[in-house]
């Protein structure tokens, strides 16, 4: 069946990345089956973000751990591809301790059931959203991290990274066993519209935390520890575009791709860029002690930027947002929804 008559399934569609994938597809007039396990998943904030795109989006409430309901999707919808973005991200050890089984079954069983759906339906491509966190720290901060860099899997801890590793391998194995192709796409810290705490994601990114201090808490002075902390901060719509490129790419396709902006920027550069946005005024100072800081950057993990040459060559992935453009659009969205009282 043609793409015009069938859907791209996006799991975790009410989450930060998920809703941006939905928007990216719908803006290109692709029909999207957007799944969420949250009651009333399409909140007023989501409705505002996706306004005028409703004709391309079908919302479906489902817990991916329920195999029967997942497989019933095949009876009700024609699917031409799947982007699997549903994942629980426990932000702290305390969260892991409080609900280990829920986290593990959500991530592992949810992925297995989605793969089983893909196998039953016979979709051409399934894309798994993975993370650059699997690379850990790097010795040489100026040498980009490629997909074939040694992955310190045995050193990984935390349910999030452990389940991402397992899901990457499960996804690759399904493509070896069955007539479908899969790829896992490793994404760094993303930022942009629709980042907010949810039931599946409680640990927000550094740029979100800084903008909350400036735009919501109205702080005129921010005390920061770790101005030299650097990451390849990637605008969320670039990440969404890369995932869709992975969905649409002709075969052969690699089992792993990096997606990012392609270069590192320091926390100080981020602060300078935020202050350049019209209507945003604040100062900052660097402090040495955690207890004196409003924001603390963890300097224990240092990583060079992801190499995106494979994605450029094989997927024609081309990031459209530099730091200045991305932060400007993020701030403008934040101030706009705050003025309409859609966020507090």
C-alpha cells in the first residue's frame, strides 16, 4: 500500500522527541499513527504545537507492554514504517529503585512487542531511537566519535543505558531473522520546543534548565559551575529529520547511525547565545562550589562531538539548525506558550 494510504507509527508520540517527530512527518503531509500510554495524551500544549496538522495525525492510547493490543494495531491500521521513540528515562538512582520492573518492562518488552508488530505487518523499516550516552567519555575531545568507536558496554550502568544496548541488539537481530530492515540512531542531548517533565522523563536537559531559570523564574543573575562543559547540543527538529531520513533511506542501511549537529559548544557559548535573543536579559557568574550554583554541569563525563559523516553520506542527513537559530526558536516558542498560559 502506498504511503498516502498508510501510516508511519510513532511510539512515545506525546514525549519531547516523539511529538517533534510527529510534527516533522505531518508537516510533510505524511499520515502518522501517534501512540501514547498517557491518559489524555493529546494535551492542550500538544494540540497547540500540532495545530493545523490534525488531518494527518491519528492518536491511539496504548501501553506497548500489552502484546494483544499492540498486535491489534495491525488489524486497524496499515503501517508503512515505525519510529520507536517510546522509552522510560529514569533520571536518578532513586527513580530506578522505586520502580525497577516498570522501567525494565516498559523499555524491553515495549521494544520487543513493537518489533513483533513490525514483523507481523511486514513494514519495510523500523527505526529505534537510541542514545550517544552509550559511548561514555572519550579520551580525545577533538576527535569525533564514529559509530565504530569501541563501545564500553561492559562499563555501562543504569537501566536506561542497559536497556538501550539490549534494544539496539534486539532490533538488529530482527532484521537478520526476518524480511524487514532496522536501524538504531544515537542522539545526543537535544533541546527545543516541547521539552517538559513527563511521566516517562523527569530529568531535563541543561538548556531547558537554564531557560527555566531565565524565562520562567525570571532570574537576572545565574550562578554556574562548569562553564567549559561542552556537548553537541542538537535541535530537536534536526533529530526528527534525521530519524525520518533513516526511515526513508533506500537499502542497504547501516545498523547504527549517529545524529547530531556535528560540533561541540560550551556552556558559556550557550549562555551567550541565550542572551542574544530579543527580550532576554540576564547575567551569569562562575562559581567553584556546587552548593553556590544555580546550575551545575557535570564535568565527570567529557565527550567529543559525534561524527555524522555516515549519516550525511548514506542518509543525506543535513542539520539545519546551528546553536543561534535553535536557541532563538526555542526561546520564542517558550515565551509564546507562556504568554498563552500553556506552561507555567
